[in-house]
C-alpha cells in the first residue's frame, strides 16, 4: 500500500503526462477490446444453455468443406424416420429459420422465426421467462390441444407487448394466421444462429397452416432444416459419429447396401458429429463472411496498441530523465534497484489500469457501433455484447502486457544511475541521457516501421474498396425502387399468377412520377440473386417481364426485348448479355441460336448480378410468363422494380403501396431502393476500409507525435551545442538542416524496416483484396511519402524553435 500511495503521488506530480498516457492507452486498449468483443460474440461465446459443450450438429465432410457446420440440410421425411429410432442421445431437435409477416396486410412487418420440433427447448435446456415453452405435444398437424401456439422472444415481448404478463394467451398473427402466445424466452437466449436473433418460435407441425401448399415439411426436395443433438454425459464425439452413421441408411429410407442410390448425392456423405457449443451460422453465413475481416482488424488494431505502447515508452523515458535527481536521492538514501524497479512498474500498472477502465467504456460504445455497421439489409445483426470472462480476461491480459511493454525499459533505464553523478548533474548523467536518446531513437524507428505496416494494409483495403466502387454495374441504381410482393394470400388462381404479376407492374407503372415498372423473379445484388437455383458456376439466370431492361437502364445491344406475345404458350425465347455471347458463342452471331431449349432473340449490355466482387457473369434472361417450374417450389414472391422520372425513389413508396393494395388488399409487400442493395454488396469491404483507414490515421498521428517528442528532446539536450555553433557563426538554415537531417535519418531507417516487413506480410491479405495486388507499388510509395511528410512536419516545429535559440542564453544555462 505504501508503494501504491507513492505511485499515485508520482503520477499526480505530472498530471499532464499521466493524462496523455492514460488517454493514449485507453484508445488502444478500447479499440482492441471492441474488436475482440465482436469476435468473441461471433466465434467464441457459447450458447446460454446448460452444458453447451454437449451440443453437436450433424454434418459431413462435404458440407464442412463448403463451410456448412450443420450439414447441407435435412427434409421433414428424414426427421420423421429419425424419430422412429430408439433414443441414442439425450435429445435431438430440428429447426429452420423462415421469415413470417406480423402485419395483417399492406407493408410487411417481418419477423424472423424459428420453425422447430417440439423437442427444441427441452433438448437445449432453455427455461421460460414467462408462461411455458413448446413441447412435443404442440408439434402436430394443425396444432396440439391448445391449437396453433407460438413462443415469442424477450425482445419482441418488450417491444410489441410492453413486457406485460397478460401477453400469455393473447393472439399473434403470422402471415394472416392467428397463433396463441404461450410463453416468452429468457432475455439472454437469442436462438441457435449466431447474430440472427429470432422473434417467434412455432412448431414444425403448424407450418402448413401458415404456408399452405408452400410448406417445406411436405416437400421432399426442400432440404432447409438443420439437426442438433445433445450427447449423453459419457458420450464422446467419435462415439456420436459412429452412432449417427449406424442410423444414416434408415434416416435416408434405404438399406445399408443401397446407399449408393441415394439422391441427391450429397446425402450419401457419411454423417459427422460436429461440436456446436457456440451455435451455428449456416443460415446467415455470418461466420464465413466476417471471420477473416474481423481477425484481420484485430491484428491491425493490435498494431495500433503496440504503436501506442512505443509512444508511451518514449514519453516515460523522457519523464525518467527528468526524475534522475529524485532517483539519485533515493539510491543515495539506501534504496536498491530491486526496490525502485517494482515501484516504477506499479506506476506503469496504474497507468495501464486507468487506460483499461476508460478503454472498456470506449469498447462498449465501439463494439455496438461496429455491430450496427455489420447489420445487413435483410435483418439487423444482434450479438450479446455483455462482457464475459473472455472479454474481461482479454482486457486484463492486454493491460498487463501493455504495462510490461511500455514500463520495463523506462524503469530499467531510470534506475541505472550513479547517485553522486545524478545529484551533481555531472557527466554521468549526460552519458545516461545519451543512452536514453539512443533508446528513444530506437523506439521511434520501431514505431515508424509498425506505422508503415499498418498504413500500407489500410491503403490496400481502401484501394480495394475504391476499385469495387468503380466497377461498372451495367444499370442505374439511383432511380430504382424494388417492391417485393408476396402474393400467397392474393385472390388469384395459380394458373393466372404470371398474368397477375403483370397487372401489378402495370398498376405500379400508372403511379405519377414513375417512368418504367416491370416484374421479375430476382433482382441484382439481392440475397436471392446468389441462391444456387439462380447463380450457377458458368452462368446466371433470371426471369423478367417486358420493360425490365428499360427500368434498370440496361441497354439493348441487338435483337429485341421481351413482349406480351412471349406468353407461356408461345415459343420459348431468351435474351443473353454480352458476356454470355462471348463465352458460349464466341465465333458467330448469337441471335437465333438455341440455349437450354430457348431461342435467343436479343442481346443486352453486361450488368453485375450476384455481387459486385463477382462482377459480370454470363447471364440468361427468360420471359417471366415462361418461367413456371424454373424457380423455387411453391414460390409466391415477385419483385416489382420501378424507375422514377426524377428524385429519390423511396419517396414514392406510399403511392406504390396504394396502387398495389388497389389490385388486391391481401397483398403483403416491402420496399427497398436498389442503391441499398449496391451498398450492402460492398459493406464488408467498406467496414474494413473505414476501420483500417481510421487505424492508419491514428498510427500516422502517433508516429508524428513520437517523432516530435524525440526531436524536441534532442533539441533541449543539444541546446548548449547549438548555442556554440550559432556563437561561432552558424546560420539558422544550417541548424535547421542539422536537426531535420537527424530526424529524417531515423525516419528513413524506420521506413526501410517497415517496407521490408510489409512486403513479407501483405501477401496474407490477398484473399481480401480486389483489383489490387498485395505488393501494389503505388500504395507502398504513397504510404512512404505520407510518412516522410508527417515526419518532416513533426521534426520541423522543434527544429525551427532551435534556430531561435539565443547563444548567450544557451551558454549561460550550461
């Protein structure tokens, strides 16, 4: 406690220095903790259920190779057969994640749902917050003894029902079907899918009430479910895999000798039990999408903290020089280095602890801001960012490592003095100061090298984002609004559905201010545009109505557009883009050729469809009226794209809503400007570029401050020398050149080390780059020039001050 009190007094004696150090560390530690909090929530945090380590998913080597931890999918038939097998585990559940509509009509109020087996909550071990949760008796066709029931999330309970206990027993409408609310889940339970919090959970057996003929539980080709198992306490992962493989033929409805006949072929892959204590992300693909960028950002922000530590070490070295007399007195009075070094390290620990405490506050805000940036168009990402033992442990470890990094060298250097020399202020002190200067210069070299590495990485990410923004889209994204219309409850015969889509487009097109309107099965850059049924390895397919190309501003190069005559009964026709013509018909005119049984009647300009990063792919367009059977089974959604004559397209959403409701009041729809899809397509690269750029600017600032500090210290140390030079006739320009030359020499050494290190490390970033190579000479040259400018500016201020030294004053002070 005495050492602690002395440390506090020492820090209070230099409040400005202490405050600068704490703020610098808070920024570095806070940024690291913020990124780690998101990484922890995405990759490491276990599900808030009892014994999550006993949870496993059923996958296969094929599925794991393609990034699917929960397998490539189960259908309801497979689940039914598994229920017939005597229990091999402590519990088994199946689930999927559809989206239902809470609105009774008009614009949608989407709710992310858990479509689950009756064993879902009991297998997980989740207890209700209010009421009860789903049971096996609820999972029957048409509903159990209580009818069609639903469990709602704690978040929906608070937002929609105000947290009232009277919610239990009330009705909630899902896609126009009333369900009875029987329970509320705990606040901490967000579901199995990481980052995708659910709103409602409904039993599998009640899905046909909502979806009717579109129900996936009766569709054998619909492998949209995932299965999760709770192992018995004594069951190993290998034993679970063996048990699953023993029942696999029965689950697939064949005998063991007929496994080779199973279709689709991916179902033949042997089952593999995969640990799932942290849940899955197979539906949202969040882990696949953001694991590498977040880990890269964690490394970059670690470099920021390391640079901050080097900067703080330089400050404390200067502070140690100022305390040499104090240290000398202590040593003269009998203190030993073994006593003084821990005392100085306690000061470093206090500074680090204060920086960590403030950093945790910054991290709480920063992690939430980052998650908000990660949220997609389809739904907000929701992580549990409450600090757990991992986050607290990470922050503590970082704080301790930080204190050791920036505190050790100054403590050793400060106590390495001769008491009499320190008390007299004699040459021994000057020699030690020379040693401090060399050590400080070495730290600045390290700081510049680390800064260059970080800024080069940031420059590559910024250039990647710029290249993506410069990719020609092939369509006009600023004046197009997309209305996604669900016609499941519309009063229309299925045979007349495509004609009904055309009526919707005509109704929208009649709204004042709309230049063009057309229907299509898919739209560019939407999630559906990347589905396997649409996006193949060698081509893209889409079904569009007449006028769709004019709506998007995609030019017709040759041939004709689709027309009303291209009906279901007419000859099958298609339009292709230029990339399709180049790839499949390189040496002849594509018009009149046949592809996939359709005669090509037109060629349109190339346009991006799936993602901006994927660029232009060969694309085949067919008339919407001729697309029956080409999309997902039971699909009832259609996209009405509209092009405004002028102004933001979102302003016309209300008028379009009225036009759609006039056609059929039972329609449900949602709106999204095409520009939102474009922005979302490059959101990952935008976030990485913004954060890396921010870290790069911070690194440049820290490097500039560090060089300013070491140059100022060098000027003050050489004040007597400068005075003699000027007394002997040295010009101010000569003194300025002398100071700048030393600073730029330090910068040059740091640049050489940093360039070599960057050349060796940036190759690991290649998978995240686009349109730029890892050793991009322009980026390297620009960053090196920027650091030289920062260094010259930082050194010029104290160098200019040195030229104003009065020789007489300098000589007298010595």
